[in-house]
């Protein structure tokens, strides 16, 4: 099957699959496609047979998939453990078509995303987390904090290098809750 056919199968049948990327660490992502857009997919991320947030993955970085006996078994488990019943796609993504529109929407909704960018000059990725401050035609500003819970600075980041956006997962949710409280709600 082609990637497009796998996206459609996952979306229509609520079928969990594994997506392989061309990123420097050859990252893989498991979950169910909830939105298929021309340039990205939204994946309800599956961790230990439970859903944990949404990963937005630009299609240009997805190089393949695995849909084998392992995924068949995973799908049987999530159907029997009730995880699938609790899967509710983000309805506001229905009107979003581009990464720029997505970031503008998280800014408007005061959602603090985790954003991973490809650093082309170093052939590595970098992860940023914090509130989106402004979105322009080709870049956006993110006020970032580090893994030690300290505010770093405002970064101007190019939209073309976004390789993943995390929304509503336990890591970003808990860390953001902590930083909002520490900052007086910012």
C-alpha cells in the first residue's frame, strides 16, 4: 500500500500504524491518523496501548510505515482495553490546512506546543516548548523554556524546518502547567 492509502486506512478504520521518518534519529511514531492534510498528518499518539496527545508530522519527513502482525496485535489490544473508545480527535484541526494555520490556531487558543525543528546545518533536530507569540508568512516566534524549567528567550523559527508539533501529550501538558504556575499564568 502507498502512504496515502495507509493514511486513509488509519483514518477511516481507526487503525494504528507505525510511521517511519527521514529525520536524523530515524524517529518512528505510532498511532492513528485523525487528520490527513496535503502537507501534514495529525496522529493520535499511542504509548503503551494508551493515547497520549497528538503529533503533527509534515509529510515531507515521513518515509514509510509498518503495518504488520505487530500492529494487528496492537489494534486488537486497543480495541479490547477501551483506549479506542476514548479517542477524540481535535475538532479545531478540521479547519486547519497548513503548519502556519496550525500554529496561528494554537496561538489563538493559548495552547503551548512542543515544536521540533530540523537543524539542516548540523543534521540534527532541536526541540522547543512554550507559547507561540506571533506567526508570520514564513516564520514564527516561540517563547521557550529549557528542560531545567528556566525561561530561555524568544526564538524566531522558520516554518519550513518544523518536523513535528506535539499537542496535549503528558510531557508538554505537565511541563506547561508547571511553567504557567511558575510564571504567574503568563
